[in-house]
C-alpha cells in the first residue's frame, strides 16, 4: 500500500481549489484550522447555508443541501468551535420537510454547469441519500461538538433516516447504500441496521452504480474510516485489497481521478483535487 505523498501534495497545490489545498496542508500539519475555515467562508451565504459550487457539479450560488454536506465535512475535519455549524444546522432545519428529511436539492435558476440530477430534483420530496450524508457529517462533527448532538434538526434528520432505513425491504441504490453505511457508522446506537446494510455491499469486486460510463463504488466508499464499527463487518482481505487498489490509483501527476462524468471544465479539475485529499486521508489513517 505505497503511494507518493509528496506528489499528491504537489498535485493539489498546483491543481486543486484553494479549499482543498488548505485541507491537504491541514491534514499534513502545515495549515491551521482557521486557514481552512477562512476559505470555506467564501462559499457561505448570508442565510447561513453554503453554495458557490462547493459541490463541483452544482455550480449555483444559492445555498444547497449538498453544499451544506461538504461544509459539514470540513467543519468536522478541523473541529470548528464557532457559530458556523449551529447556524448551518438552523439553515437545514429551515429547509427540512415535515418528516425530518431534506430534499435532494432546492430550486435554483443559475443552472449553467450543473448536472441534471441537481437541476431536476424534487424540492418537495425527502431524499434518503441527501439526508443520510448530511446527518453522517453532522454526527461526526458532534463527536467534537457535543453541544450540537441535541440540535432539533439533527434529531429529526436522524429519526427520519433510521425510520426509512428500517423500512427498506431490499437493497437501496448504490449511492444510497454508501451514504446509509456512512450514516450508520457514526450515528449512536444503530442497532442491527448496520450489519443488515453491510450485507448488501459487494466485497468480491466493485458495486455498479448503473447508468452510462461504468461508474462503480468500491468497499472503502462504504467504510471509509478505519475506526468505524462498520470496518469489523468487512474481511481484512477485502479491505487490504481495496487499499492496494486505491493506492495504485494515484496518477503520474500525483493526483487521483474520479470515474463519473464532470459537468463543466472547472468541475473536472475540482473533483480531482477533492478526490486526492480524500484518498490521502484514507490511506494515511489506516493502521500500519
């Protein structure tokens, strides 16, 4: 499981967004949390939400749930103690539906460069895929911010997710399963749901996403944190093989790629920086 860390850092410095450049430097102990958060603030709107293409394939300036997820990911990484997270939780509460779920996306008019799954999303339907990924990052943040654990938005979102997951009669779609697993890996007391959902994850090869392009998800997408309880549900051999696959995916320029289509030239570059930070985080966090 060898990879070139210096080359990865150079790739992000030369090709990544400033946010991912600073995230990489923070990961390597070369940047402060405040330096990361200063850049994240550039994606923040006055309403407390986040937009401005924080999700590379949703290039609207408007505050969006998926941008909130990316913001929570960063806030959890650096353990931000400020009012950013409480205000973002409040924003999410304002856009929750009656069952506690969050729509996949909110309406927006500046659609240039945005993928169709964002522009055509139903704002009146709760999305398990969106709500689980938001709640997963929020619970991860709450581990270092216990004051957030009882926030009404997170309580309602968690209840919605657990109820819907418990009611599933079969395997959810690949991306839903990925975010469901990440949610159950961090939510307090997931019960038997985590083991049941892990049974749907393929470990003998990649999980097809469906559609054109051959997009797939690998085991580490479902269990990205070495210290998560889900890791015990995967064989050591499957994890070791997938770590080798991930390390081998480093390109000659030092970065990693994604296997899904980008919907603008900017997004194509931005996804690679984001993927490189994520790959380095996983590879460096694994026990020797």
